[in-house]
């Protein structure tokens, strides 16, 4: 179903015309009461006409609609879609049309459903306790960009490690007719598709860079990961969601990863693994530097002909220097006061 933009009449002009007709009906009714005293048929007809308009004259007022910027109304007439009213202003439409919004009562964790009091979802009532008054959900469809912040999910990455991840999706309604008639509830539909798309994409990536892992699908190992390639992962999640909700008339503007961590049951083990990896890298750097310094020392001693050492003495010197340079603690020097040999 395609969206049809409804051309409505000027609401202010119709408001004054309806109000004027209502006032005239009172005047006609009073005039009929005066004329009926003469027992004429004309007086009775005037009273009936004025009375009918007084009883039914409120119906045209039902066709008055007020829209704010970035709002729309999907209107149906006896079950048939007649069009969508868009643009801010005061409009008049057929008083028998009904506005349709199946997601009017749905409150998700998104910007459009959050009040300023602590970021909680807006309740469908005013006040508190027994004095609370029900609030009718609005049938207006917001065309603004809204942010959906779904709950964190626990998902296994491509290596089978459970990770917790959360995303924020910026979206808006692009086709009101599709959003209302193609799906049962477009807000819940979007939320479910976000969860499914997140699970489909996250399972293709490891949490951190791993060897022999293909995340792009080209058959070649790469260095993609959830932690290091967050922009690419977010873009793939956005494209995945868009492909699923296009038929519902929704546009996904952007998707961002808001939370990423190992699941609590393996977080401590993975932390130890990262610490061990960091220690190994640090040791490797220390050993590489120490070997270079020993090599430089032997070359300098040989070039300047300061001392001639046989292979055994060179090995002992290399061993001592490596112990000093690679040790965790400062070495205690021992002075040889006797002969070198």
C-alpha cells in the first residue's frame, strides 16, 4: 500500500462557518417558537429544522484537525484508507473519517516515549493514586527522528565466547501507510528486527582480533572484530535492519554500539588472558631490546680492540648481560678483583 497525501480544507474557515451555522440554528429555533404560536405549519417546520441542527450541529466539528510540525494522521473512512494528512496547521476533513495508529499505546525505550522525569517511559495516566485520570493515547504519527535503545543482549561471537552488546538505533517513519497497514505494530516490529539483526551480525565477528577468521565473507582472513571495527559493525547492523523494515515504511538513519563487554561468566578469565598477552608482548619487547644492546656491546668491544674474549667468555658475558637487562629487579653487581682468567 502506497501513501497518499490528503488535501484538506482550511480548518479555521470551516470552524467559523460551523460556529455561525450553530448560532443561526438557535436563532431559527427561537423564531420558530414565536411563529408556532399562530399554529402555522411554517412555524413547526422551522422548530424541527432548528432543533435538528442543534442536536446534530456538533458533527462538523469532528472534522477539525490540528497538526504540529513533523506530525501526520492516517485517515480511514468506514475501513477504507483515504489518505494521510501531513504538515503543521489547522485542517478540516470529512468528520466521519477515523485516525489509525496501531502503535499509539506502545511505549518502548525510545526518545518519543520518554518523559523528562528520570528517563522513565511515559505512563498512560496523569496524577497518582485513586485520583489518577486516564490519558487517551494520541493517534498522531510522529515523523521526527527517534532513538530506540533496546536492552543489552547476550550473544555468542564467532569463537563461541558470550558477549553482552547493546545498540542505539535512530529511525523515523518514511511511509505512514506502510507503517500502519503493512505490519501490526511498527514499533514492536522495529524492536524485534533490531534484536534479530544484532544477533545475525555479531555472530560473524570475534570480540577481539583473532587469527584465521573471515568476517567479510570473501574467504580471506582479516582483522575485523567487535572491539576494533565498531564503525563497520554498526554500519552492517544498520543495513541489516533497513533491509528488514523497508516494507514497514521505516527508515533507519543510524545505528551505534552503546555497550560491549564479555559476559560476566567469562569476563574474569578473559581479563587474565588479556593481562597474559600484555605481559608476553612486554617481555618480547624487553628481550628484543636486550639482544640488541648485547650485540652492540660486543661489536663496540671488538671494533675498539678493548679486550679479546674467546667464545666461552663471550657466552658468559652475553648470559650475564641478558640476566641484568631482562630481570624484573635491579641486579646486584659483583666486582671481580682477581684475574679475568
